[in-house]
C-alpha cells in the first residue's frame, strides 16, 4: 500500500489561501480591469503588406480609367463620353515580369508608366493599396506592388514599428505572399476609428518608408458585435459548467458534483486574477485556454472522486477524511505527472512563441497549476466539509461485502 498523506490537514489553510487570491483578483478587476482584446471591444482589423512599390501609373486624358488586379491578370476599365467603354486585360502569363507588364501598359494612350523596383521581378501577385483610389489621374498616381518584395520584412519588424500602439500582429501567407494582420482596440480616448488607422499606418510608413506600405483590407468591429461576443462567451462558459455539473451529479453524489463545479469556478477566478494583475490580453484565444482548463481540471477531479467512491466500500473507518486522504494519495502521482507533462507543451509555447499564442500559453500554464491544486485540495476540502457528520452506514447500499485482501482499516494508532 502507498503511504497515505494527511492532506485533510491542509484543507482549511488552502481554503483561506484560495479565498485571499480570489479577493486579490477581484480587487485587481476593479483597480486595473481586464485587458480585453479586439474580440470583446470595438476595434480595427487591418491587413497590410510591406515592400517597395513596383510600378507607378498616372493618366492624362479625358476618359475615366480604373485599375484592378486579380490572381491572373491586371485590368484597366476605360469609360467616358470621349472613349469607347472597354476593359483591357494584361495577363501575367503573357507579361511574366514587371518590365513586361509596364511595357504593355505604356501602349495605352495617355498612360505614364514607370518601374519603381527591380524590372525582372515576377508580375504574378501584383496588388493595390486599397486605401487609395483605383482611378487613374495625373495628380494622384497609383502604385502597384508585388508579393516578392515583402519577403525581407518579418513579423518582429512590424511589431517593433508598432511598439507604441496597443495592437496585436499576426503573420499571414508564406514567404512569397506574406501579409500582416493588425488588430487594435478603440479606447475611449481615441477620436475615431479613422484616427486609429492613421496612427498605425503612419507608424508603419515611418519605419518602412512612405510608399512601401500597402493596405489590403480594413474591417471595423463595432461595439454591438464586440458586446455580442462577450455575452456569448459568458453563456458558453455557464453552459459548459452546467453540463459538467449534470454529468457529475449523475455519476456521483450531489456534494461531489457541487465540489467539482466549485473547483472549476475556483480555477476560472484564479486565472482571471492573474489576467487582471498582469494585464495579459484576454482575447478569444485566452478564452479558449480557460475552456481547455475546464477539461483538464474536471478530468483530474473525476479521477480523484471516482477513487473516493470506490474507497467508501473498501476502507473501514469512521472518518471520511481518512477516505479522502487515501484516495488523494493513491492518485497523487497520476495527478502530478499529467500536469507536468502537459506543462511541457504550454511552457514550450510560452518560451518560443509570441502574440496571442503566448498569451494562450501563459493562461494555460497558470490554469494547469491551479487545476492540479484545486483537484487535490479544494474539491476534496469541500466534500470533507459536506460530510463532516458522515457515518459508515450512511451509504450502506453502495457497500460491497469486504474481504481481508481488499479492506483497509484505520484506527487511532495507525499513522496515516
């Protein structure tokens, strides 16, 4: 038999410790608040590409000409009373380089075309800056960019350029088609979403050059949508807890089920205490970490509670704490090993990643430690409190006939 540790002696102290930590977290919520990500607050979602412009086009004529790009060709749409309405298509297959497509564009009457970058760069993947007009004129030339030009800019370069802004940056695409997604929350001090966008683009242009930043796509998250996300997240968490409570109530006794839910709520509050004081950004990714901990924590809790249920009919004792101590001791190595091996992955993410994934790893690591602690000390402590007047005959209908091989006996002289 494994050595039985007296975990029950630590139940009151752990309850006080957890209460202090949770109260500390509640104070942090009112003092510092939660650093919500753009998923839960109004904000800006923008995709940009960075690299030198490839071609500059201007038009000096009476017609209206707009330029557009696709994955296979560049198009000129020509309209106006003094011109025939037509669409000219310049395929990348027939114009494989920047030099070739510039030469083809120059054949259009009134167009002035100049190559700004390397002439031999592939024309595939040409794109426009969506923030500027696509209509050609003499006063406002249109710049065309190519994907290959952005390969020398890394996500760390973009983050350093936006270090003064409260933003989240994510890398999209591969080396030949790289773009960066920038997410920024709109605080009460911001005048408008337009001013926030101007600040971000201004910081990027200051770092990489005035004509080297192209906006691909811009979306704004309104207050109604962000509030809806927050409400749905709360509902999802409550429904998850309710489903777990129903399962535990069916599988175990009501006090076991209540203890399991108290343990999950405890872990959730501990994680939010950490989030409030450290100001780790709470985004949809961080919320996923909270739900992940629900799964890990309830799994460890159920293992211990299942062992308690078995030991009720195997251990001869008048104290329910003896059953709890034996059950926790028997599952101790399993609880610790499971937590430590899972933390190998979370710590690796914490050390070697950045951005939202790092926030996920931080919250997950804190939750793993809290989940292991609550499964062994908080949940059993609540069950111990509920069964402080427990008597061996109380659950006689669940007790199997004992035999000398399987029955463990506790008495006043035995060291437990």
